[in-house]
């Protein structure tokens, strides 16, 4: 990545209003949207096909656990955090061991987590 290219964040979230808010905050901090996905299959395709630098990952996408997405991100050594309405300890591996932010989230904490994806 060159110095003038923005950090590209993949947003994986099945709730349109939350996805829109996440995209807004990503852009507010000066990063770019590297794609949005509302299903495991969409997310895996974007990870394979697009240049991304990190991701925000909803733990449950239309009733499907997103653990395979976490595995794909880890395989590419891409930073991510899990966003979920569940408690972290309720999540299966590899989600329960990932950085975590609970829904409903605090906007400042969300901003902090997004900024940390570039470190």
C-alpha cells in the first residue's frame, strides 16, 4: 500500500442501518470502504477478490455464524474485530478469541476500534 492510498475496511454486517452507520464512521476517520457484505458468501468473495486492509465482522449473518470469514481474514493476516449482540463468551471459536465490540456500541469505542485496524 502506498502512502497516499487510504486504508480499506471491509464491512460485514447484515443489518442495513448498522452497515450504513459503520460505513459512515469508517469514512469519518479517513479510511475507505473496501466493500460491504451481508452474508458469509459475499464476505468470502470480497476477501478473495478485493484489496482490503482490515474488517468489521458481525458474528451472525442472517442466522449463519461468520467464523469462516474470521478464518479467511486470519489466513491473510488481516486485522478485524467482531461486532455482536451476543456476549463474547457466547461466540464460537474463532470469533470468541477475536477483538470484540458489543452491540449496541458506543460511537467513540467504535471509532477507536476502527482506527486500531491500521496499526
